[in-house]
C-alpha cells in the first residue's frame, strides 16, 4: 500500500479512538470538566501529563532543531527536561494540596485579590494562545504532506477533532484521550528510531547507536561522520556550538522555569485524588517523557546524516522521491542559481552559494522517508505527530476555556451563576478558543519550537515567580505579585515583539541586550518579576494572618 493509504489508515484509526474515548468520558459535572473528577490513577495521569507536555515542538520540531543547530539545539532538550524536574519537585505537590481548579484560582486566592486573579487570567490566556499556535502549525504540516491537502485545510481538520473532544469531554475527556495519544506518539517516535539505528549502526537502542560506529565497516563514528559532512559543505561542526555561553544559559533557564509555570501542565496535578498521587504521577510522567527525550539527539543525528548524504550535489532531475514529495508542500525550496542541475546544499562558510531552503520542522516527519523505511512506518509517524500536536492543543484550549468560564465569569463577573451555566460557558469559550487557535495555526509567528520557546519565556516571566513566592514566602502580598507579573510579562513581550516582528533586521547578537536572544529573555523577565515583587511587597502592608496561615499549611504537603 502507498504512504497515503497507510497514513489514512493510521490517522483514521487514531482519530476514531480519540473520538470514542471522548464520547465515553463525557464530562457530566463542573469537576469532571475542569479536573477530571480528581480521581485519575497516577500512572494514567503520568501518561496524560507526558502527552500534554510533549507537544508538536517535542515530537516534530525538537530533533529538527538539534539536527540543524547541532550542540546549540541541546538547550531545548536540557531546558524542557530540567523544567519538568523543577515542576515536579517545587510546585506539583504544593499546588495539589491547595486544591483549586486553575492557576488563576491559586493566584487570586493566595494573593486575596481579584486584580491579581485578572492579571493571572490574562497571562494564562496570552501564554496559552502563544503556545497553541505552534501546535496548530504542526497539525497543518503533517496533513499537508501526508494527506496531500493544503496546510490551511489540515489546520481546519485538526480544529474539528480538538473541538469535538475538548468541548464534549473537558478535562475528563482530554485526560483519557491523552493517555491514548501518548501511546500513539511514543510508539511512532521509537519505531523509526530503532529501525534507523539498526540500519546505520547495527544497534537496537538508538541512544547507543548515537555514540557508535557506522555499520558500513569504515570504523568511523556516527558523529565524526556528521562533523566531516558538515564542515565539508560549509556548515559549523555539528558537535560545536555557535551560541554564546550567556545565551545558552538564559535560554535553558527560560525553558526550565517556563515549563514550571505552564498552566496546562500545572493543572494536570489537580486531576489526581491525593498529594502523594501528584508526586507519583510526576515521577511516572518524567519516565514517559524521558523515553522520547533521550531518543531525540539520536534521531537528529540520523536524520542530518541521511539528509546530507542523499541530496548534497545530487542531480535535481533524479532527486529522491522524498525530496519531491516535501518540495510539493513548499517546506523544501530549491533554486538552481547556477543552472547546473545539481542541488547545492551549502552552509554559510562555503564558497559555493546555497540553493536549498529546508524547513527544520520536517526533519522527524521526513526521516523515515529519507531512510527508505516501510510505508506503514511513515504513516505511523504522521499519526504520532498529530497525536503530539492535538494532545497539547487540547490541554491549552481547556486552560483558556476555564480561565474565561471559571476564573473570569464565576469568580469575578457573574459569581451567582449555577454549575450548568458555568459548564456551558466553558464549552462556548473552548469553541471560541479553537477558532482563534486555528487562525494562529494559519498565520504562525515562527517555526513550531521557536513559537513554543516564546510561550515558555512568557510563562517564566509571569507565572513562575508568582507561584513560587506564593508557596514559599508568607510575606509576599498582592501588591508585589501583581506588580511583578505585569513588569515581567510586559518586558518579555516587548523584547520579543521588537526583535522578532518590529525590527527583525536587528535580531542578531550584537544588537541583543547583553547578548541574550528573544528565546532566552524570559529569564530576565523572571528576574525583574522577582525583584519588583520583592521590593513592592516589603514596601506595602503584609498579607492578612489567615493568608499567611494558609501558606504555612501549603508548605507541608501531607497526604490528603
């Protein structure tokens, strides 16, 4: 069967599974819709958390980043993995003990202020929409290649699927759907990695193959081969980095604390019955995440090596089938500048002009085709990419809907509405959020992982300081928290918008503030948030005694 037929089968079966689970797990109460009734088993919650957290950026884009950036791309690997550890250790058990539905709920009650709640709502919606843009773009990329439809049509199909199970099932439907999506995405990621590792290095385990010699009898190590190919074609050495140390540090830190401040991940720890279960599910999620994240560097190296050996100096007329397939999507563009009929794929250090532009988001999806794996594996990877994108998109859309229905309407504007009306408002808000997410998917402000990095930076600059100080500082008051969130979010947003959208020609290290890129500026925003919050809180009255007592109770996360 053809690739397209296998893709229809794999995607169709996975979508049928998701819809069936959504119907089975339909939310019948407000608690079902917001926190899945708070009775999800820790192992299942660990799978759902892993699927929620491992977005299209993790599945589709991260290995592509590493394959193009080499060592510099590892900041995403270190930042996102370290951030989850930070979340599991510093936040999960304490927030679960607090027992509210959402992050704005925590901020509003902890800082005894409707203004603080409103600022947190704005932050949650802003961060979530920024993040979801990357997911919907990932959906469009998968559909455009494997189902031969326009990216816009692909985004619309993804919107329809997410709308169905997010609006119908709420957190309950999303949770059990994400368990299935995790199984699909991890299987789809590992199978081609194992195939290619065996083909290139004779090692079953990709992590071992990554550091092994090639199976062609040359005795050359994979990374040595890749370094040689890279320098020969004018690219930087794969295992060397070009980013400054300060920028690597700030990007990694921004991704770490941004992970710990992401509202759609934090809310997952409200879906388990006890504090002990929150800790357990955090550990399970870390294990499930590690399966993909430890494989990503190997996938990146395999893909980059195969890419360079199959198309560099190849004749365009006889280019591999995979090349022509992806060229049709517009994600690979070839311009024969010297009219010699050869594909000159060159780096900035080469004296020969580059003729090829490759969207780095395609690397994981194209990898099985480049390696000439069976068609069913290619279809499986397409289903895995969709699972990763849709699982995170659904979690983000739920954050947006609950921020509007629960935090804004129920807690501020219409406190007397009944549960049925609140649930209806949440579903309407989810539907509206799906439409806005679709627009961002059609007009994304960057490639998938870059957009997600911006979302992490915004979360780092806004939520993380307010949450961490809300748990560990009895002296932190509403004035400090509000001031800190506003300053951190405003500064980070302004920096990103200026360099990425208003003055992209200045987006170079010599123009950045202290050499810190827009992807890493969230760390500075976080530090400003901490400083402003600390100064303002100590210049204003302390929190009421009952709030300080509540903080003391939160910091002792005993089992419920």
